[in-house]
C-alpha cells in the first residue's frame, strides 16, 4: 500500500517541520531531491517522502535498501539561521533522539538505542539510519541549509531484507514481537503515524539545540550502545581501539586510547564494539 502522505500533511499542517510535504512514489534519493529544493529556495521545514528509492544511500555512500510499501524514506530541509554552523554537529544527536522517542511512542515497551553516530537499534539490531548533508547557495548566512535524511524500517519482515542483512537489521514490526518473526496486529503501527511522531519530536528537539542541548545529550548518552565499552573504529588514518567515555558538547564521541590519552571523534568510517 502506498504511503498516505496526505494524512501526514494534515497532521503537520501547522507544524514548524512538515508543513510543506512533497511525495514521490519513486525517487533516486530523497536527500538529492531535498537538496534540489533547498537550492531552489524551499522553506525551512520542507519534507520529501518517497515510497521507494532507486539509489538510497547512507553514510560514506553506502547503499540503503528501499523497497516500496514497507518502510519510510524521507529527508527534511532545515535552514538553521539561529544555530551557529559550529553547532551543526549537534543535529545528528538531535535527530537520533527524535527517532528513538517516535519509535517508543508507537510501540510502548520498546527501548530504542543509539549506535553513535547515526544508527538506531531495537533489540540489538539496526532499525534506522541518519544521513545529514549540508550546503550553501550564495554567500549570505541565511543561504546555508541542512538536509536530514532518514531511512526507517517500519513494516518489513525478515524475508523482506536481503540475506546479508537478516541477522543485523530489524523493523518496528519485528522488534515489537519478542520472537522477531510474527507480524504485529494490523492496527498496531503505521508508517504515517511513525513519520508524524518523528517530525513532531524533531521540531521540539531542534528548538532545544540552543536552549537545552545538555538534556538531549544526557538522554542520548543513556541510550548509547557504545558508551562504557571497548570499541574499534576505522578512520582515514587506519584502525584504532579505545574505550568509549562519553559525548562532548557537540555530540561527538570521547574515547580513551590504550596509552591513557583521550581523543574526540567527530566522524569515523566504521565503529563497533569489541567482543
């Protein structure tokens, strides 16, 4: 069944994010389309949805499986004139928490966790990913923009994932059932409700990026899959190991290295727990 974008638009008609929605049955990439809209002057809070993507991608250009009728693929255009560019790294943490809260609204009893920097997990498996891209048209401060892409597995069942992802990916429907195999009753969760909740939480948390970001950091830290554990990461200069200590004021990861020194990671190619 196609995504009922009109239902989402009605729910968010007066909202700061989601008041303008563009829907496509198929797109190459919602992030690419949102970038086009940004460059054409579309307003802050515009959202692009696609029921399917032919070239969906995650961080580092990795492909994101985007079959129709099952999941959510959307990108949000922000024009954060009120947020200094130096604070834009906070947005990944903000989006992660908005997703976690939306999932828990839809399926009470689930606890969503954050795998820094951009993945959301349910019951130990990945359910959503975040891709943030930035740009500027012209030289003025207000010509800068941020595009926040999210892929959310909502209704997919195990057979809907490629074989190589079936042991590491999940959906809201699968995670809500303890066996991880039985579909939810029909009325339990819808893509439209998940999208509306996510965009409402994103609007609320975006407003707090300047006023109360410490609270966002604390909640995300409490949900972290990595903090307090030994981790291994791949950066442009090679592979490293250390101990994940916490998040800095921008949401970047603080680690302690084997020699006792500390380092802050703003971005990595890959990161995982050391068994």
